[in-house]
C-alpha cells in the first residue's frame, strides 16, 4: 500500500452463499469511498470468490475472527472498517444476534439486507454478480444439462435421497443429462446421462458449471445464491427455517421472483415436502413452460390446502368445529328474533 493511500476494510467469515450474496456491498462501498483501497478479509477457502471482483483491491485471508481482530489493531488510525455477519464485537467478545421473542416471524430480510444493516449500511437489495477468473474453462460437459445440488449443512433443509433419484429420472426420460455437484454424492446412479462432479471442487469451477447449465435444482443452500448471481434458472426445494415459516434468504432477482421457483409448503420443513409437488414444478420446466414465481407459490399453497382437507384428523376437527359454529349461530339468531324491542 502506498504511503498516502487510505484503507477501507471489510471482514466476512461466512460461507459461500454469504459471500456471493454480499457482492452488492462491494459495489456500494467502492462507490461511497472511491478514493480508498478496499481490502477484504475472508477465510482461505473462499478467497477465489473475491479475487476477481473489480471493486476489491486486495484479499487477505484469516483463519478466524480472533486473527482478524489482531490484524485490525495494527491498521492505520484513519482506516474505515466494516464487519459482515460478524459474531464478535470490537473487544473480541461474542456478540451473536438474539432471536426475537413471541410469535414466529412471517418473513425475514434477505441475507444481503441483514448483513448490510448489521454493519451499519443501508438495507441494500440488488442482484449479486459473479466474477470469473479470466482463464476459467468448463470442459467434459454436454452442451445442454441441468445441475443438481442435493446436500446441505442443515438437516431441516435436506430432501430425501430416494426422491432426488426420482427427480433425476424425469430428466433422464426427457434426454437431459444431470450433473451432480456438492461435497457429498447423493444420487450415486449408474446411468449414461448422469455426470458425477461431487467432492472438493474449485469454487470458480462450480460456479462456472452452474452458469453454463440450463437449470439448477437444489436445496436451499449456497449454490442457489450462485444461480441468482449468474442468471441461471433455479428450482429451489425449501421450507421453514428457525422461527420463520416462509423462509426466503435471497435478494435482487430471486427476491423479485425472476427465473426462480421456490417450492415449499407454509410452516413445513423441506424433508416433509411431498415429492409429487416438486415433480409437478419440474414437469412444467421440462415441457418448456416453467411456472412463474407467483404461479409456483400459489400452486404450492393450494396443494397444501388440499392435503389438509384430506387429512382425517383435520376433517374430524372440522366436523366438531362446524357443529359448534352452527349451534352458536342458531343461538345468536334465536336471540335476535326474540329480543325485546
């Protein structure tokens, strides 16, 4: 760094999806502090997601928050610093956000908005961009294919293995190859149209595979954010998370419902989502007439209502409630007719 050059630093120690969805913050900070050198601190595994952004001047890797805080103490006094998705305050003490008490939250802000607001920035909402290294090439894949990402770090975001294989069979029947990515292999199929690209992979290459695909079918995980950033149509199998019965962490294009189908039931975890609901959404895409985001949301809601009406316990409860309501209405009507004028 030159002697008269001032620093602007950001530390983000989150995972792939956190960093990808935070890209609009790169642009915002550079527009607000164009005269400063933007230095980004992150973990070594995720440096490749940042090196090629034209808005980041330098990437410095750290192992954890404690190492970053020690380096921060040595920065020049006029340095402006921000921390995104950070769980330690300036003294190094844990500072995790507390869950709101009371009723479950119906909707949550996007990850981008959460990170920006927690760092003291405006509530940003923009579509992230992904920047590839200049020499990055995708080889060994067919011209037309779809990508499956079947695993997640959260057990409540998973979708059963058997059902993933059923979905893959729909694409095979249509002559469409399926490329599986992710650390763990789920499909594990012996089929000429199945391409296994699971295991440890360069993140730039994984993003390139998604960017070149016609479709991403995935659980609610990091690669959904990559599809959002690269413009790939995505079918995301999701559900409630934490205290939110209708969880949606995406920003920009996906938040507006462009080129995405969020397949989910209200207040239901992803593993409990019926296979035939996902199949109906996939079938529309294969037929060349994918659902709009609003259509997909309405379809999922109506399917959930139909299943509730067929549930024997719900039907029994309705009969009891209906009798109580009819009795109450009869009493009210009787009082109205016989009240003294």
